[in-house]
């Protein structure tokens, strides 16, 4: 939803109803108080004549409004429109959330998106009500507030963890956005029982020099956390990922150093609410905080609108029953697009168990070894430049697949294929299928997992056909009508695959 397409009457109806489904989709700015809120803010509903509506916190901040201290509007999940449309604004928001502006500047962001910096500024201002610098500033302010309120980190450490270039810039931005100093924000914790509404107090420095920060990530409900956990555990790569009862952990190759992510994942099935997934990050460099959080949110499909997805399948003779059986099913995302593509090629034409074994062998052979506090996490996933230099004959897979894997990694290294969510999805697919050994199934699966594409269907997938037969349907007839599931065909696909998951995922380990 762009700034130009916000309908004041529709937005105001959502505000009057305090409809949580619109939290993160738009923001309500109140002229008489000078604050902006999420639609579900419990405060008294202002008169329509006194409000304006914005599609991003940055837009409201640029108009001179400060964030509501009661509903914390910047702590909502992001807009699901970013992944549905995947237009320039949506792709830019994903890269900004990953810290690209902080690391590479506006020119770097524009280069990734294929625009000049000036034109990109015009596009984002029209679509999101603010330019790239303002959007990045709003993201830094949100990260800073969460760290101030939920950790014992010093303010200088928080400033650089959030992406600010100086402590002075951090102080000025926090005061302007939240009408409070960092010290006053930290004082809120005592007034809410020592536990912030958006995070949990936990910060320590380990003997290995890493910093551990624990936060809570907002997700819309219903949230089928157990189904997501089962999928991740079933596909995990030894050395890189581990999972247990109610949790999943993995290593991260972040811009400034290695890290570890641990997520506590459980069902939250009451519809129309905001739930929280506890996420703990071990970071070699605090500057990677925002990037680690964004990767976790991608993995969780945290910005999905599950009510809209499930409502789309109501009455469907195939997916409707599955959606009622497992409401809020998420599309498992990724923490690194290049890794996802490599794993997909390794898994071509082999079982999931076989793909795990082969990928684990590759990781053990050429992945960077790191020390972590989580048993079983021993390596970073190999980077494309490492894999591109291997002899295909040395890989534990058929020669043709080895050549396809090495060729893919060479294309990733030279920029022929980019999977950072800043490139148009159609362009990514075309560049993938142009590579030897990469077919439509592989390209579409990569689009679904690596790019968060919500509307992918794999008509030739053997799992789809087995699931349909198991449900008593004729696969050819159902596949022929799969267009009816658009724009949520990826979720329909996940519902079908979900029927094939083992009752107890064998890769889950006991809590340690």
C-alpha cells in the first residue's frame, strides 16, 4: 500500500475498530497531540478531522510526529505488501532493514536496485512517504529503542549497534523520535516490571569476545510455529543448524563477522493479535545487530498477514481444509540467499535426508569453523567464492550436479545472479534458468525461499503429487486449477507439503 493509495475512510474504520491486522500496514498521526500510533492503539480514537495516515514510521517522523509511548508503533511487524508486490519500494525496505544504507550509503542501495540515487529517492518518497535516509534513520531509531529498553549495553555500544555514526547522532535522533532521552527510555523498564514489551533483558559478553543480545520479534497471529519448526528441523544441515523441542539455532555469516541465532518457536493461534518469538543472537560485532534481526524475521516470515492468506483459501476443496487444520502456516524463509540456492542445487533429485548428508559433508570439508556456545553449531556455511573454486569431481554428488553447483557459485560471485532481495524476481528467475543444470523447479524454489515470493507453485514436484493423492485428489486436475490459489500459491504449496511431514521430526535434539 503506497502513500498515494491510502484511503482515509478505510484507514479510519480500522482505527475505530482497533484492528490489529493493520498494525505495520499504516500509521495514524494525530495533529492535536503530535504523536503517531499503530491502528490498534488502545488510546481514545481521535476525530477523523484531526488525523492523517502514513505508510511508514519514517513518513510520520518526517512530518514532525513522535512515536506513541503507549502502543510503540515502530515495534509492529512490517507491511506484508513488501513481499506481495515486491516492487522497488518493497525491495528497498528489505535492504534498508538489513542495514545496506548504513554500510554502503544511499548510492550503494540505489546501485543494488538498479536506479540512480535521485530517482530512488523520488520513488520511495512517493510510495513510502520518506526517502532512503529517513527510512534508514527510522530503522536505526527502532533498533536503538529496543536495545536501550531491553539490554544493559552502554549507550555508546547501542549507538553503533543500531547503525549510528556517532553517539551524538544517536542521542539527537532518540530525543527527536521518542521525545525522551536514552536514559529516560531505559527508565521505562522499571515501570513495566523489568521486562520491556518488545524485548527481554539479556546482554552478556562471553569469554570468546562475542556479545549476546536477546530480543522478542513481533509476528502476526495465527502463527503456526510448530509447523515452521518441524520444516526447519527436517531440512537442517549438520554443523550449521540444530533444533530441539521448541527451538531452532544456526550460525550466521554477517557483514562484520560470524554470529549465532537461536529462536524459541511455538504456536500462537489466536487470530488478529501480535505474538513474539524470542530471539537470542551471539555477535562478534554489535554493528551486525540489525542485520541479524532482519535475517531472523525473514526466516520466520514474520511480516506475513496470515488472516488474509487463510481467508483466501476459505471454501477451496483442497487447501481450505488444510488451512483450517493448520492456521497461520508460514513460508520458511532464509538467512542467506546464496546459501539457499546452493542447498537447492545440492538437493536436486535426491531425498531430503540425502541432501542433508551431502550438504553436511561439503560444510565439514570447506566451511569456516567457528566456536559457539551451542552444541552442534561448528561451521559457517561455505561462501560462493569458496565453492566456485572447487573441482566438481571432488564434490560428493554426481558430476553434472557438481558442475551445476560450481557454475551457480561462479555466477553468484561475478554478480550474474543476485539473491539479496534487491533484484526483480523475474530477472532472478531468468538469470538462474540460463545457467547449465538449473531448471524451472530449482529457480522457482529459490524464488520462494530466498526471495520470499508468496506466489510460487511447483506443478512438477513429486511431493505435491504425493500429497494430492494422499488427500484423495487427482493431481493433474488440481494442478490445472492451481491459479485459483494466487497470489498465495507458495502457502498452498506449503500446506500440501505439510501433510507429508513425519509425525515427529527425527532431527530434533534435547534441550541443553
